C-alpha cells in the first residue's frame, strides 16, 4: 500500500464507523481482561454467551477465585480449551489479588506477567480499557496487514511494529478495531469480499475478487 494512500484508507474506515468497539461484552477492565483471555481460538459470540452467565455470579478476581477451577469450568465449558483457560484465569486472578489489590494493571509488562495473557491480550486491554493506541494483532489484522500491503510481516509482532510506524497518529486509537472488523466481515480469509469493500482502491491485493454471479 502506498504511503499516501494510508490516511485515505483509514479516513474511509473512520467515516463508515467513527467509534468502533470490541464485540466482547464487558463493564469493567477486569471483565474485559477475562473475556479476552477466554477468547483465544474462540469467537466473541461464544465468549459472550458464557460470560453472560458467569459475570452476574462472579465478575471480580476474588469472586472468580472463590469459584475455584471446577466451578469456573462449569460456566465456560462451551468455550474451546476451557480447562486450560480456567486454570490460567484462576491463576491470573490470584496474582491480581495478591500483587495488584484486585485491580487490572496498566502496563504491558505487568499484564503479560499474568498467566494466559500474551502480548495481543495485553494490547487489547491497554487499548480498550485504558485508551492506549496499541495494535493488538490477531489473525484478522495479520491477514489484512499482509493482504492489503498496509503492514506486511511474517509474524504478528512484525505486523504490529509496522502498523505502529505506518498508521497516522490521528487513527491509532481505533485502528486495530477497524482492521479487525474489516478482516472479520469484508477481507475474510478464504475469499475477500472485494466487490463491497470501501477501501479496495487503496489495497494492493490482486486480483480483486469479482462480485458473485447471481443465478
């Protein structure tokens, strides 16, 4: 993607969705942290179904600790890898209580020290809960960054660092949400929906997918 096209690319996404938000449901930084931890290799829809039952019962580190691993598993067993996620979340809650007085820390290093929390999860929490202009590179952003030529890279970290260099400052706060939503609904994995893409003119992907023929 040409450097001069990048501001136009994001201005177009912004015009279509000025205030993008995560599709995970949460009301506190801890609820967000727990939801993102649970969402690894799972859909936001599936996580929301589980947390709608879990959070009215336990939505703080102490309350989840009191459920115990088996109690927590009962609420999240519909989510993939739920056993390992339950263990990670319980251990993360223990650390939050013991080291952070039950509060979610606001630095990447402290977040990444929590079990089950990697760089992507930490970046989501920093961005969504605390308003930091981070780039949380998931499979959608990795694909969009490479396919469009916006931020090509062989690893998620490469794409993240390239985005930090190439995304104009005024678009950084919401950039990762625009790219996630674009990858989830338009620039999909198997066959991108180029015929209905508002930013196709700025994208380096070729050949563009034509509109399907109607019967």
